[in-house]
């Protein structure tokens, strides 16, 4: 990151460019939107600005997330149980279908020669749900029964047999007590995804295209709409030491946690009465080859009683920089920064007269989460490893080190269902009334379902082009506009095609 002593007032002002589309942030969502738009309209000029010196270095970076290809195969928080004991699979079905949209796009890019060597960014890896205790075992069995009646989850396997589970997750079953009941489900369709590498591949491909320009070391300072409807984007160019003014017909803010402050600067009505609360993720990391080689899966457990969905513990096999590692977490941390490379003034600066009451309401409604966060902040490494032993009974302190991962900003908004200051988990797309600006707020499973979310941007902001663009969209994503649950033959076809193109077989 560049450090400069000159202030904005000292920087020479320079007239920038006028372009069709401006995107803020060089993460997976901006890379995906830029890729799709360039395919649909190759003559449109697209300009992307990134504060850091390379692509995919914030939330998309491989060390800043768990790398799960979220397809609802193992994530128990996507199948909630109501007070009557009924399991809802609606969210799981939706996320699974959205992940299929992403893999179809990635497959198209590989087959079209836009990106090479898919094994560098995606690998086949079993997804497993693991629980212990009679209550949780009953929940998992009901979840398994509900999901396997649906065509998108017919490959799930279920077992309560410790010997069988020892074949699936040997590291986790060694020296485990036989007194407490355990159960697991397993899907062999799971993946480990290096979103940082995928982002770099996509933007490297775009950088070589006509009409696409990617600027690094450029910090967007302000976004305002001119009287003629175009967007004026003020950019601090660290390399040129200039303050530039660029303009575009359409702007997209895909800056991760940094999206909220920029959205607020736009002044659009849709930016009012919303806020954000930053939470950093921390993981325990193991590089001991003897330990790593005994775990070949992503294993998700059940969140502790009374804690938010983001606390779901998981043990992940990762392949990064040519090396296999294990990650366990997440543990929550706190800093007022909205990005790892952000400012300590991010959180206080985001509190405005229009969202102050909502922010205070969110605090009063989520005292249990604040208490949970405070407890997490005071945990020692030894206490974290002790928690890990719930997953890996034989875990040794010396095998595990603490890694600070990426920043996540939980969206706070007023909703009819949750009332004032409702804390939202997941991603939310916001667009201006005139459809000339959009921003993506929130967190997981954004990277995994980025193609689906960016198609939503296109549908919401370019509705007058949809009829013209639909044939090309269907060429890239054959299931576009079709519910896969109603077309099992198409589901099988696109699954097989994606597996072959991405070399997941």
C-alpha cells in the first residue's frame, strides 16, 4: 500500500476520462460484472479503479476467506429449524442454484480461452456437515431427509457410524469419545475455491481487451451525480500523485466493506437509513504435513447456542500457493476499519444523522452478539485451540498459528420484518431509482454466488437491454431463467459440463 504525505489539497488536479461504466474495487464481484458486461457489449468502455496495487487483495484474497464454494451442501445455517422442528430448505436450494450459475460462467470462460488452468482456482473437495449431541444429530437427520428429497441434493450421504465417519474425517474422529452420539453428511460435489486467483485471472484477461482499463493504486474519494445524470467519480491516483475527475453513465460500487461509505457519498435516497458493523475474521492455521494429510474435506458444524450464523465453526483443507494447509474458525475480531487496508475512522465516519437511530437500535437488539464478540476478543491462543479440540480432539497447540483474515461489514437496515436497525446476514444489492448506480453490501456467500448477483445488477439496471442480451447470457449460463429444481435433466447436464470444463472429475 502506498504511503503519501501530500494532502488532497496539495495534489495536482487532472481531468480524467469519460467512460460508459465505472467499477470501484478489484474484487471478484467487480471482475465478474466487468467480464459479463464486456461479453454483452464489447464496444462499451469500462474503467475499474482499485485502491491497492493488485487485484483480489481484500475480501477476495485467498487468505482472507475460507475458500468454500458455497453451494449449501454442508452449511447448516442455510437450513434453519423452526419452533415446530420443521426444516426449511428454501435458502439452501437458492444458494445451490446460484453456485451453479457461477460454475457455468467460470466453465464458459475456460472453454472460451478467457482464463486457463482452472485447477489453479478451483478443486474438488468433499463438503461435510458434522454434529455431536442427541439434539444436533436429530437435526442433521431431519435436514438430510429434507434435502435428499430435492433433486439438487440427491448425492448427500448420511452416517452415525463412528467407523464410517473415521473414513470420511479421520483427523476429527481419532481419540473422540464414544459416549456422545455423532453424525455427518457428505457430498462429493463440494469445492475449494481460490477467489483471489480467480479474480486475478479474470482481470488479467480483461486488461488485454479493447475498451477495458484497470487502474491500481487509485482510491475513489467521492461519487456524485451531475445534473445530466452521469456520475462524477473523484479519484486519488497515488502513482501520478493527482486528483482526477472521471465520469460515466453507469457506476458500480463493489468495494467490499468500503462500499458503504462510498454509497453514502452518492446521496441517493436508497443510501439513507442504513449502516454497517465491521467484524474481522480470525482462523487457526496448520501447516504440519502429517496433520494436514489426514483431513481432506471442508467440514462445517453447528453454531453454538445463542450465537449469530457467522459463528458456524468449520475445518477446511486449503490449497494455496502450491501448499496444502488446514484452517479452523472463524473467531471474531474487531476493528473500526471497514477494510483491512481501511481507516480507523471508517465506522465513526459512517454514522450519519439519517442512520444514527438505526445504528443505536441495532446495538440494543444485538447485545448477545456484542457479548459474544467481547468474549472472542479476550480469548487466548490456548483457549482457541481448546475450542478447536471440539473438532480435532488430538490438536496440539504448537501445530496451529493464528491468522487474521478479511474484514466483513454486517449490514444494518430498517426492515418490515426485523424493525428498525435489523442486522442482516448475507449480501444485499442496492441501486438508484434511475438505475444508473448500484452497490453491493454485506458478506458471505457473495463470492460464491457472484455471477448470480451480477446478473441481478444487469436485470435491475439494464432492463431495456435484456431482450437483446438474453441469447448471449444463455450462451454463457445455459440455465439462465430456468429453475433447476424443475428441470433435473438440465441440472445433470450443466453439472457434468461444469465438472469437465473445470477439471473437477
